[in-house]
């Protein structure tokens, strides 16, 4: 009898289906404008008391009196929702009438405005917030096409659209594509000849593995990462003072990619490495991520208290934006002043999230190696130096490409030694934050409710409650944040990073807004493939978890990646943006990759890894200000990869800037690609281009008695990884006879074939 009574009570406490349906209807159609924090017309429909009290026009609802309820009259007159919004259907209007007649009860009070996705905003049911789900590769008609499950997802969509994939690219195209995609450098003629002549069925697979193991892999992928995290080696703003040891963070990122550091560890180290592993200099240097952004020194040192407080709030918003968009694809920073207009994130949650980062402060550079960490560091350094010596000995006995490979491996180990030796690094200077309060309208002069560090509730698969008090220690806050983001149960983390990897290999992600997986971002072109890839990263059936190299290997081994870039009129007419991936589109080299390629084909590239960057500018100091004068950087001291160019927030490079090199003051998840007359002028007339065209010509001109045709063939092999046609060879010979070999090499460096990768 007692059990029956409890059961009856439980059923009685459940809201009626009618009340639930109307709650959903209000959440979808009304609460965007009439909620607790944004009361258009003074009306809050999220709460029963608010609706009965009404707004500027009086009571909205009279319970059990539908004809006396202003809300229903406005709905039936099609005045609400307002013009521009989809009106309620006849059945919806009848539902509201029936609900008011029954007493207008609220299923939940208040109604959560984020309960459902509407035509104007995301709710808790938004696609990217749902758990990762294991999906089986679909069945396709052409079972012979494809090399791994990725291809089944691609082919299913193509077949449904009546399209076929493009033919496979030839071997010369593939090695050039792979070399640029995995290392950011062109293949040598010897490497091309070896791959083209290798008839082993596993030749392509071996090429992929070799490039993934190249130390230059980490350099390219570090460049991609630095774009996202606002890496710059000066402060920005008026003072723009240099940060002389920021290069250590850059070198950590290079080594993290080269060593295939597990991505979850990569996340945790950057957010809380200095507290998780204070005696590991690499983990400590990684936490410099938190202070990579601009710093308004003027406001802090010369401003009034109000200016300092305002600068601090701007700085924190930028940090929240970087952390959330980089790892989660969420624009949490948009809820600083009010609940997010498009995604299910409240203003309170912004401050709970920022409370985890509230002890992060810029300051003087500090030592990256603790006293307690020195014995372990010295032990590892000794082992690495033994490896370096062995590599150096082998290097001395080698020649050609083998010597180059050994030199790169040795240089990589020397770079790791530099990090382990410690020294000053640009790191956060953590402090225990005071009470953390919600700021009304984001105004530091209007503090409100105190909050504790927490996550975002709409990411429902991982608890937002970190069990931290309002006054919890600064280090515990960042550790909790790092664990929450890096949890394998967090569906955003895996989806966001695999989408970034896909985007760098195909020119665009499956979601074309790589740092925004919210309502204002793009929808996935292949949602099942996105989840399949994320599962392969986070919970693979075999192989290491969180391995970015393993995932990239899957991508570049796919038949989808190996497609040619040729155009197809039928496919272009149906899918001009290549959303269905009917080809691998030609991609323009990024600015730094272009510069590196010019150095490489001219034979002048200095391939050493790591250490302080080169400076193509002069510094002028006046008091607390530093100004920079950029000059044409040509010569051996500037021949390193562009990654090692000291990156100023206001110092520009005339060549790199016109090729869309981004401003390091802002995150750049996807670079723009423009075509302008300035690009043509720079590539033909810039001092860098002229100098290295001359060096290119010297490299091509090996012997005086050699024919011009042989030199033309060598130039083509270096620049394009192919032999010239007979007509190209004839034209080149005539051109050289008229204008000289240097001008001819300059022309080759200006061609689309050099600037684009098929």
C-alpha cells in the first residue's frame, strides 16, 4: 500500500503532457524575446507569475479565460511571433487555447529558454552538443572504390547525388601534395624519382609514414596551431614591447606534434601544465598558451583604476574566447554581457567559466625549470646528447638526402634539449583571484552574484559541476577546466580537432567554421563521418588514443584524399563548393610555406629546428615604447623557415602580408585567400624574390658546358616536381637566351603551378 501511494504521488508530480507541449512551444517561439534577462515589452513568459503579471501592455494570460488572455489574442491575430518569424500553425494556436482553458500551468517554472533549438537559435538539442555516437561505415554501390572507411562515407553522398569521385592523382602530384600537406616543404627531385619508380604496392603508405616522422612535420603543424592561439612575440597595443623568450612555447608546440603528444595531454598542459607537472619544463612552457594574446601595458601602468579594470575584463574575454573556441568551438565570450543570443550558454556560465582563468596574469618572464625538476631534466638531457652524438657521427659519414634527414633529426633533439635546460619563458604569473561576480551588462562597475568555477551545462555528457567552491585555489580551477575540456566524454573536443585536421588537408572542414560549432557556425557536410573520425581519435578500437598522427594517416591514406584536383562540369554545376568532396581541390600555398618553398628550391633553406627566431626588423626604444622598422631580409642569417621569423603584432613583412599572412593579434582558424594586383607586384619585384631567383639560377646552372635545355629540365624538376613538355622546354630555352636564367627562374617562382598544390 505504501509503495502504491509513492507511485501515485510520483505520477501526480509529473507535469501533464499538455503543459509539456506548451512549454516546448513557448521555448521555441517566445522566450528568445520574453525571458528573465531580456524582457521585451516588460514581459517574461518563462515564469508563470511573470506571464500572469504581464508587461507594459498588461496581463498576458488570464488562467481559464482564453478570450481574456492578451497573449492568445496577439497569437491568433498573427501579431506574435512578430513579422519576420514563422507564425504558429492552427494546431499550435489551438494548443495554447486549450492550455489556457485548463489553467495555464507551467510544466517547469521557469521554462528554460534553451530547451529546444528554434529557427533562430540553438538549444540543448543542438547537433554539436550531442554525445559522440559510434557509426558503421555505410554500404555503397561501388565497393571497389576506397581504401578505408572514410571513403564509404564520402562515396555514399556522391552516389546519392548522382556523382562519381575524381580519378586518382598521379604519383608526382601525390608526393608533392603530401610533402606540402605534412611538412610544408616541396619534395626534392630525388624523392620524386624514387617514389615514382617504386612499384611496391605499399610505396604510398611508406611515403606517408616517412613524412609523418619528419621533424619538419611538427614545424608545419605548429604554424597551424599558432594561428589559432594568437601567438605573437610582442605585446601589441601602444607599447608593443618584445617578449624575447616566447619562442619556447613555439618550440614546445613543434615538439608536441613531432612526438605525437596525446591530444588530451596537449590540452591539459596548455591550460594547467605548470600546476599539473611543475617540475616538467615542457609542461610548464606549454602553459604559456594562457598569455599568448595581446597585453595592454599602457592601461595597466599609466591608466586610472577604471582603465585597469576595463583592460582586465577585455583581456579575460579574449582569453575565454581563445580557450573556448580553440578546444570546444564555442563562442562562450559572446555571453559576457547577456545570455548568448544564439547558443545555449548563459551569462552566468560565462563568469563561471572565466572564474577558472581568473588567476591568469601577464608579468615578467620567469624560469621554466624548477629546482626539483633539474635531476630528471639532466638525466633526460644526457640521454638526448648521447643520441645527438650518434646522429652527428652518422651524419658525417653520410651524404645526399640521408645526410639531410639525419641533420634534421639531430636538430630536433637539440631543440628538445634547449627546452629541458630551462631558462626564462613567457608564462602566466598566477595569483589567487578574489570573489568572482557576474557583471551586469559586462560592466565591472556593476558586480552582482558571486559564482564558483564551473563548466557549460549544455555540454551534457560531462558534468559542469567541478565541485569547487567560490574561493577554490587558482591551480585547482585550471586543473578542473583542463580535465573537463580534455575528457573523452566531451563531444566537442574530439569533433573540433578532427574537423581542423580535415580542413587543413582538404581546404575546408566538414564544418566550415572550425572555431564555431554553434548556431552561427556551419553545419557538417558529413555528420556521420565527423563522429566516426572523432571516435577514431578518442575511443579507437585499436591503436593509441588521442593520436593526431594516427588520424591524419587515416585521412591521407583515403581514396578521397588521393583524388585528382581536375574539374568536373557536372559536379561543379551540382556542388561548386565541393561540399560532397568529389575532388581534392587545388590549394594555394600559405604565405610562410611559399617563402619556405622559394628558399628550398633555391637550395638556400636552413633547416635547423628551434631556438630564438631571426629578426627582419630593427628595434627603436623610447622610454617604455618600442617601434619596429622592417627591412628586406635576405642572406644566410634569414634563411630559416618562416616559422622562426620573430612574429610582431605590428611589424609587417611586405611579402608575407600580401599573401594573406594573418595578424597575430587575433585568432585565425581559417586563413583568407585573396587575389590582388599587389601580390603580382610583390612576387615579381620584392628584393627577397629577386635575390633567391638568382640563387635558384645558380643552383640550376651546374656546368658551363651544359645545354640550356638541361637547365630548364632541372628547374622544372625543382620547382614543379615534373619534367617540362617539349613546348615548355623550347619556350624556356628561347626565354633564357633573351632575358637570362635568373629572370626565367623568377618567372617560374611566379607561376600558379608553383604557388598552388594540386
